[in-house]
């Protein structure tokens, strides 16, 4: 445990170091919507450097090649803060995250959630509605969106998959945008949650990218079935 705690401090230091090295480029590109693609490119560089420096790597397994010229809603399970980096490296087109409101006030996350990413206050139906409308506007403009359908990192250790919220699935159907289920199998073993309880360690995070699910033929009445289908796909992979 001492070694895992020491590694966590190294990882946090690496994240902070490369963030401040790249901050001028991130800040410059955050000033205009037209430069969000470049901001995401630097986010990928930041994620690769901060993880790779401390021996954390991401290995992607594709069920089918992804055509990144299209916009998608990506729905990964959520067991670790490393999932953010994993998704940043996975998505090859311009994209945004949807995340909890508290991330706006984070030292590192604040810049992103005040610009390219969309914060959501799930305690307020009105605020949630506005956040989803913002994401829908980004999708209609050609960006992809990463939405964790569980809405949080589970408290259980080892983590289990929690029931999904309907939002991303209904949105995908309304906009006729494909869903990409993504299953992070062992990221929690490298670092569970934010690492404060169990620390972290060098390792390889295996990320399974499932075949995109087309939604053009679906109606909003199919949202629950789509949600359950994605849940089943990811549960089977985890098992």
C-alpha cells in the first residue's frame, strides 16, 4: 500500500506538471469554439504524457473499426479517474465530456468544464435539461460526446456496473446518432476512483470498444431498450 500511495503522488505530480507545461496552449485554444479541436489535441498529449511518465498505458481492443468522420455518443463504464484519459485518447474527432457540476471548480478540470466540456447539476431538472441541450447542440455541430451512463463512480470495491441513466440513449435516438459502448475492464486495478483510498500502480488499462449501435431506425419509445442493450453488452464483457 505504501508503494501504491507513493505512485499516486507521482501520478498526481505528473498530471500537474504537464498541465502547467501545456497550459498556455490549452488556454489559447479554449478561447474560441473553433479551436476546441486543437484543445482536445493538446488534451490527448497531456493525457499520454502524464500517464506514460509513471508507467500507465492504455490498450484498445476494437470490435469493429470506427469511422471517426462521424459524430458519436460514447458511453463508457466509470471506475477510475483514468477513464477520462482513456476516453480522451480513444476519441479521434472533436469531442466534449459531460460531467458533474463540481468539476467546474477543479484546478485542472475547471478550464475544460468552463469551455469545451459540459457540466451538469443532476440535482436540478432545469439545469440538467439545459446541459443536455448544450450537448445536443455540440453533437449537431459534428462533435462527439462522452457521457458516463452510470453518472458516477460506484462506491463498491471491486466496482460493479450500476444501472444506466436514460439521458444519453434518448439523446442518441432523437438526433439519430450512433452509440459506442466502451467497457473499461481493469482500469480500476491500476487506480480505483481518484486513488485516495487504494493508491495506484503502473499497468495497462484494457479498453474494449464495442461496435457502434445505429439509432436511425429507432424512436424515443425504444430508449429503454437501447439502454438495456448497452448495459447487457458491457455486463457480458465485464463477466
